[in-house]
């Protein structure tokens, strides 16, 4: 019997777009693991306290948790993050290649006009949007 291939699903979008909500919904509300950079800054009671000086640790933690879930043989693994810059996606592309995962990138758009829960300013979101690239074809 052959081992199942993991589907690695990256859910990306600007703050407030609904990435976390969609990832949780697609995961079967916990049937499949969902990881986020935000997990590092969220305590067990659900309180979020961002510390920019520790952001690199949050990225590393998310990558490590994702790799552990893939290595453990999870059928589907979700990662929700803004992924506005290509270098943020690269570690996950490398994990997909290393473990032979099928890779999916889902972009969530904010048609519902939701505000982000992390109090990211409209100016910062505009800057993020300017850097955001969507690749509709393989290069």
C-alpha cells in the first residue's frame, strides 16, 4: 500500500480578507492542521500580541510545524498567511518538493469589506497590496 501524497495548501491574502476563516473551514474545522505565522503570537487564551522583533521566530515556527505535519503523513496541511512577497512562499515550495507534496496556492479577496483583527493600518495594507503578485500561469 502506497503512502498518501500530502496536499499543501497555502491560503494567502491581505489582512482582513478572511484567510484564517477560510483555512479553518476548508480544514473541516480542525480535521486537517492549519498553521499561521500568527500562531506564534497567540497565547492559549487566544490573545494576540505581535512583536516585530520576534517575527523571524514566528516564520521559522510556522515552517517547522508545517514540516512536522507533512512528515507525520497528514493528508492535507493548510498554512494561512499574507504571503505578499515571493520569499515568504519559498520555504513552503521547498517543503513541497522535499516531501513530494501537491502544492496549492489559494488567494482570498476581501469582497465582504471585513476589517483586519490585527489593527494593520489602511496605509500598510495599501503598501502590501502594491507588492502582491498573483501568478496565473507557470513561469
